[in-house]
C-alpha cells in the first residue's frame, strides 16, 4: 500500500503546470434597501441526469478516487424554481455530486441568466463520493492529490452545466400556482459524530436534547438531528384554493451520504439518491390517489398527472456527522437512504392536518401558504487574509484569515469513517505542531514541503473566491455555505442569522445551513475544534478564524435582508448581489470526459450491437440476472434523462411496470401503485459496467437485482427481455426472451466471476 501511495504522488508531480485565467463577472448589485414582500407563490420542478459516461474518476477520497467503469445508480440534479415576482425568482438545485465548483456555478449562471441572475442561483451538492471529478478549477482539486487519475476537463464542466441549466429551464417552464409549508422535525439514531474529541472541546456535549426514552451513545448524541422539509403543493390555476398534487420536497438533514467509498469504480448517488427515489415514489402515489380518479371533475388534474414530483435531499452541517452503518455496500446505502426517507415522509403522511387537507383539498387546512415571502441576498468575498468584522476575545493573532490556504497532516489520514491509502506515507505521531506560531497554528502541514511541490505555494493554487447566499422562504432562512460546517459551526451560523431576522406575522423564525453550495472550501471548524487538528480541522483551509469569518458574512446578509445598509462594512469589496470577475488558476488540463470523435459511430461498427451472453446468478433470496453485449464506446452511448437499460415485455417491447419497485413507505396511500415505477436503470436495481474493447466495439455488462415486488411483476408479465435502448437510430440490443418459469441458464463459475467483475468475458 505504501508503494501504491508513493507512486500515485511521484507519478503525478509532473502535473503541476498551471495557467492563470479570469472568471468573468456579471455585475448585478442590488440595493440594500430591497425588502422581501409577500406575494403569490409559483413553483416549478424538473430533473436532469448528470451521469457521465464511464471513464472519468470519482471525487472525494483523494488518491483513492478511482477511474470509473460504470454506474450503480444514476446521478440527478433536481431543480426548483420559486417566485412571488420576477424580481425575487430563485433557482434551488440539489445535485448528486461531491460538491459544487465555482466555475460550474458560473457556467450554469451564464446559461440561465434570462431566468435568474448569478446571485439568485443556488446549487448544492449531496456530497456523494461516487460522483465525477474534473470540474474543479483549482490545482488542489484537479492536481496530484485530487484523484488517482487527476486533471481538469472543461468538457466535464460543460456537460454538467448544460444538463443543470436544462433542468432549470424546464422547471421555469413548469411553474404553476403553488402553496408551501415548512415542517421542522428531528431524526435521531441515523447518524453519529465521527470526530467526538474535537466536538467535545466546545464545552457543549449535547446541542440538541434527544427524547428521554432513546438510549444513545456519546457519538450519536453529539449531532444535529434537525430535519427540515419544504413541502410544495400545486394549486388549481383559477382559484388557487384547491390542492392538486405535490410539486416536491426539499429535505435538509446533516449526514455524510458516503456508504460506498474506497475501491469503488461505479458512479452512484449513495444514500441521498436512494432517499430521493423512495420519496418521489410516495409523492407520485399521493397525487395519483388525490387526483387520479378525478380527472374529469377537477380542472388541471390532468396536468398534474403529467408532473414528475421531485425530492431533493440536501446536506446541512454534516462536517463531522457520519451515518450509522452496518457495511460499505450499495445495499447498505439503499437501507440508510430508505430510513432517512421514512423520517422525512412521516412529516407529511402522518400529519392529521395533511390528511384533512387531502380530503378537503384546501391547502390552508394543513398550514400551506400560497402567499408568502421569497427573498434572498448574495455576497462574494476574497478569502486570503480577509479580516474579521469583530474579532472575538479568543482571536489573538488569528483576527483574520490566513494569507494562503493550507492542508494539515490529519487530512492525509482521511476521516475516521473512510481512511485513505495516503495515510501509509504519513509520519506517525501527533498531527499538532505545538511549535508553530503563525496564522495556521497549531496545524502540522500535510507532507511538509512536499505539499508545496505537489500543489504549489501561490494563493490561487487553492480556491480563493467564496460566494455566500441567504435565502428566505416564508418563515425559514437558509444559509448557503460553500463548504462543510461542523455541527457546532452550523449552529453558530444559524444563531447569528436568527439574532437578526424576524417573521412579520409573529411566527417564530427558523434557520438552517445548506452546505456544499456554489463553491467548495472544504471544512469549517470552531477554533477549539481546529486546535485538536483532527481530519476536519486539518481540512479547514484558511485557519482557525474561518468559521467566525463565515458567520460574519451570513450576519451581514441577514442585516441586509432586514433593510440595513452594510456598504461601510463591505468597504471596497464586492457589493450585495454582485458576481465579480476574479483571477483563478486551473489545475492540469487533461482529457478525462470521453470524446465521441475518438470512436466510430454506431452504424459503422464492424462488430454490431448484439447480445453476447445472458444467465442468472444463484442467489437464495433475490433474483439476479446478468446480461452482456457489444455496443458503442462510452462516448457513443451517452446517458440521457430516459432509461438506457430496462426489462421489457417480449411481445410489445413495453417496459415492465411493477406496482411497487420497493416496499412502499408507511402512508394512507401505501396500497396505491406508483405510476412511475419501472424496471429500468433509473432506479436502484441495475449495476452496469463497460468491460473493454471487442473489435471496434465495446463490451458492456449489467447485473439486474430484482426486488420481491418486481419479481411478482415479472411472474405476471410472461415472456420478457433485457434491453439496451436504441441509440443514434440503431436498433436496440435485446436479450433472449425468458420468463419466470423458464429462466436463462444458470451462470457458470467463470460466468459468476465475470458478472461480478472478477474476470474477463464469459464466452457463450
């Protein structure tokens, strides 16, 4: 392992070449006096598939992030457009990505500037470590220590930006009268604090008190259990008084979603992607039950039946919070995701008021508001050397941010829940440098002078320009943080915001942070947590004052939203609402996103698209099928919003549609069928890989793992086939037909090894 890590570093040192670029500004300052006014809500939602072709690296585990050869669940961005007038319109996007780069945020903004300005575009990542790399503009995130196969690729940025922009455009086009409500709840026993020693230095063991009947470990108690759910309901166009069906949920909860981590070569959405799918199935059931039988009697119901209600699951202050796990498998990711979905769904399906509104169709019966405030503020800042507004008594020398970013030694170990191979190179002993007395003290520098060699020493080798945004939706304020705040830091930001804002009608105000938003500056720890120099403190780039600086920025935004003029405190820096031009440095530019021009068109393949093999895997509790075929290169079979792989009826080619893809969550509609259920690769059942070249074509394989509910639908469907869809006008690839009573042959021993990615092709 030591030789592998050494080779990964030494072999990448040559990639340190750089170039200085300039991020274009959009100059959209807004007057401080602007105040949010109550108005009639309109909302629209749409999704985009952002699963790249196999070939790029994953991101999030440093040199342990590997080149992908497929996907086990598709990656989605879920876009919501909310407005009470064009002047306050916002786009909130939740993406199955590790984080959001500054250049990605700006390129999406360029594409949707006719809908929202940069200052009202909020993109947040779920933080899956099985999302792609290569879209981060700084050498730190594209250079030697970023992945096993590093590099920045503008094609990856453009791919993601165009897909995300398309979702925002469709959400904008889908706007309709809506009502909204927040439900603020808690979810215990899902998570634990993975950095308890650092957390306890704050002097507050339990920021949140659990129910007295829960038996929790210290780690399980040292979390933020807050579960915030924004629920959006479509209303009829004419009167705006009848609930038709759910537009979607935005769910906020603090939890690293990383179950599938080291040695993974598959793109996947991990726990949050699974939670979103479970919730979306229930939302479809809800509007089907409410509206499906009344199409002829209720205006607009037919339109609702065409909607695709979405559930975006976003992270809050998850910096030191990990899931409670039993294993590091895709099945465990699905289990944890389902548990999170159950807690979020309870806020809707177990609410007696919602049940009354479901019967009366009056949104006010369940506390939904069609007239409310949507307001936002946005501020950018250059972080190197930035001063605090009002340094605390503990600030001493650290009354400003450090002039250069730096990683600490403990960041090289990885977090306690996913250590990395770089740890093998690390010097044993303390990760604290007690003799250090500069801005970063007591951080012990990662790899000593070698960090400067691998990353560089100029400020632009690290991210420098941070966007801060505050969004108000009704009585709740969301702080969009370009990083990962710990439990304590998130609580401090929320406290600063709540000390300033108020709801006009006397209701209590609520606040939550939304992490990993609009850019990525790694972790934010308190001064006391920083002094411990655990993984999170060592990954706090700009020193011990970082969290206080971020708190200051969000306090300024809150004051601006309350009508204060804060120009004096901003000085010569960017103004509220302004997206400024600034210099940045790219990491090594490499071709990492597969290029179509490097491989033949599908119609010209000498080796045609065709089945190469089909068998069933011996599994005692679940039906599993393995199908492999020849097809085009990864660049020639791009994944779109629709299904690529599916199980179809042999007689008419229609996708097999079960009543439930998985057991329904508990609700009054649990027995209703999910109208969107389908056995295809948009769910959680297919594990698909590209295996290598076969002539001028490529060999692909997929393993389909059917749930018990899906197996029932297969039994009722008669003859079925596995299908890779038509691409570029070329006919689909169909497997041999089979049925539940006449399965494909059992996989041979070599076939099992091949299907489970342990051997080369099993010859038919």
